């Protein structure tokens, strides 16, 4: 995609435990797999399950093409009250450094505020140095360590 400064629209694809825009979900798969190549072959079924469990999906669209995808959720917990968590935030590699990630992150921040959240949180793999630079540039900071134990 050879866009200098695309006109970006953010469209909600799924929320309220239902995929509302299956066509846009299908068009998001290639971009989403840039971050999550190991998603199961049944992308639509996998994402419908995530949505049924409370996940939501939005896409950034430029010139009729999906150039960014975000998967997020909002719930209450004991440490934050209203917890707004971003599972995935990915920009089409061909559209990086053109404002897509910033547009999605700003949209997510507005969505979080509208729901009463006081902070937006996400995890980023330790190897994703370019993503970390972006998050720092956008005013995010490292707030905690996320620990993990493989169970399989």
C-alpha cells in the first residue's frame, strides 16, 4: 500500500459478544496474522469464540482496505476497577509509520474513557522493540512485569 497519509476510518467489527461485521472480520485476517501467524486455520471461528468470551474487534480502514486490527476487552477487576485491555494491536506491515497504529491507539483510549476506565493496558512481547518504541512515543510506560508459565 503506497499511502503517504491515509484517511483512516475505524470500524467496530465485533462487540456485545457477537461479530457484527463478518465481511470486515474476513478482510482483517491477513493483517491480524502479521502479529499472530499461529492463529488456527479457522480464523472466523476462533475470533467468534474470542468475541463470545467478551473480546471485541475493530479495524482501521484506508481506501477500502483493512490496514490495522485491534482486539480488546473491558471488564472490572480489583486492581483497576474498569480494566481496559488490548489483546492485539497490529498494523499491516506495508502501512507502518503512516499513523495507523496511532489512530487505533487513540480510538482505543477514547473507547476506554467512555467506559469509565482510567488506564489502557496491553502486553508486548519482549522481542518487539519497534513496538515498544511506538508505545513509549505514544505516552505509554512499563507499569508491571507480566509473568507466564506454560501448562502444556
